[in-house]
C-alpha cells in the first residue's frame, strides 16, 4: 500500500536518487546511505517500516560527526503551492543518544528561502 501511492518511494534499489527523485546534497557534511538492520546494529531499527518484503531504508551514522554538521537530501521534483493538496509523508527513526541531532524538513520558496516545516530531536521509543 505505502509504495503504490503516487510520489511514494522505497529504498530497495541502490539507485534511490533516480527512483525516488531525490539528490544527495553535495555541499553537506556527510552522506545518507541505503542500509538495513544488519548494518545499523544497535543504533537503528530491526526492519524498515513497510510490511512485506521491504528491508532497506536511508540511514546515516551521526556518531562520528560534529555539532552543526549536516546530512541533506533534496527532492528533484517541484511541487506547486497548494492548500491541503500537497503532503509530505515519511517515517523516521532517531536513535536516542547524545550524538543524535535534529531532523528537520524544509520547503524552499521560489526566491530560495528555506522555511522550516517540521523538526524532531527525540524518539525515546526507538520505533518508526
């Protein structure tokens, strides 16, 4: 169900940038990778959030990073301004530790200004 909705994406393909219409920001400080629970070990989930055969998700390990470092992905698709029509829906897992930073979602308005739409710095339950 989750992957059949128009505009949805999963990370079962190593070509996630093409398949999902996302781009790794070349000016950020570290990179997102496709991983599964065997790679993330104790710092990540046991499986991805989708039911069925999905196993992979975007992951980054922030334990070696410094405060203020950024890992950023950007959509290559433009979304027209709308009221209640366009939605961004995603699942996230923030491992509860001192090194965990803040997950932020921005939109960029037509003149290039970043507008913070949502943020979270905690996931005490360690679940999607």
